[in-house]
């Protein structure tokens, strides 16, 4: 694919975020003056490689602000499912007809507002020739295997272990087939790469920034606010 090619990005945002403990879905908690979801969409739209955004919402979502575009880039919505994999599949099926089965698409977590734009560009440039891939971070901590009583059973090797991040990038048709296969097999895949692995693909790991955090707890939200406050192009007070 050409380095200048633009891709649509699917953003699954139908989850409840129950672990966060807010009075609304986690993606709508405030991060500065805007919601977490809007911050994420803002970051994605700032990337030259992103052509448009497909946001996947819950059927009873009462918080979506009805955004139609960001920076001149179209924002469309569709209804998702109870599981992330079902929402991603719904988003892929709802993409415009101009996105062919052979076209690459991105999938990005709604709760990752701090992904560096440069990382997305590097993913597009490196994963395209490799047939697909994902941003990821090599593990640097010592890993422990625990028993049911939280006692250490063994120290696990960390070499060749990576933490999966997003965006993840695959061809639309191949990803749809992989997700449908997992669905038929009754397997709940936790990210797109897992579905592709099950279908026989070997996604490329593209090292991404440690700042690309997923907001799961209130402590994560505070860290995201701090990270965004240091980015002059995305002032947290805006």
C-alpha cells in the first residue's frame, strides 16, 4: 500500500465500562472539557492516514453528541453488540461501499485517547507491506505466575512477550472472515489480532509508545489528563 493511503478507523464504543464506576458509560466521562471518546476521536482525526471514523455505539446510548465530522473527516455511527468483537464486526459491515474487502482498516479502542499520531503513521507504513499488524509494547517488567491464593508459582520469561495496543490494522475482508469464524466457533476474541491469528495470519508487531494507555480506572483517567496536558497540540483545557 502507498504510504499516503488513507484508511477508515472503526472505534468500538458500545461498552458500559462497569469497572470504572461512573454514573455513565466510561467513554463519556470528562477528560478536561471533552469526553474521553471525543478526545480519542479528535486524536485519530488528526492523523493524515485516517480518512473517516466509524463509531460503534450501544443501542440505548443517550450520550453520543451527534458529531458528523472532525477536521473535515466524516464520522459515522452504527449499533454494536455486548462484546467488543461483535461491535467491531458491526462497524466493519457498516463501512462505506468505497472501502473494499481488500482495503486496510484500523480498529482503535475508544478508551485510548493518548495514542501518538506518529505511531499510527508508523503502523500504516510498516504493517501494510506485512499484510497487517498492530501497535504493541515489549514487556519490561518481571512476570509472576500465581495460584488461586495469589502465591507465586513461577517466574515467567518476558522475552518475546508484548502488550497488545491499538490501533490494529488489517484488510477489511480478511478481518470480517476471521471475526465471523471466531463467532461461529463460540470464541470471544479480545482483540482483532487474536481473531487473525486463529485464521492463520501472523500480524506484525509495531512498537508503540508506552503513553498509549487504555483508561480503565480513575487513576488511568488522571494519567491520561496529565499526558494530554503535556501535548501542546491537544491542550487539555480546550
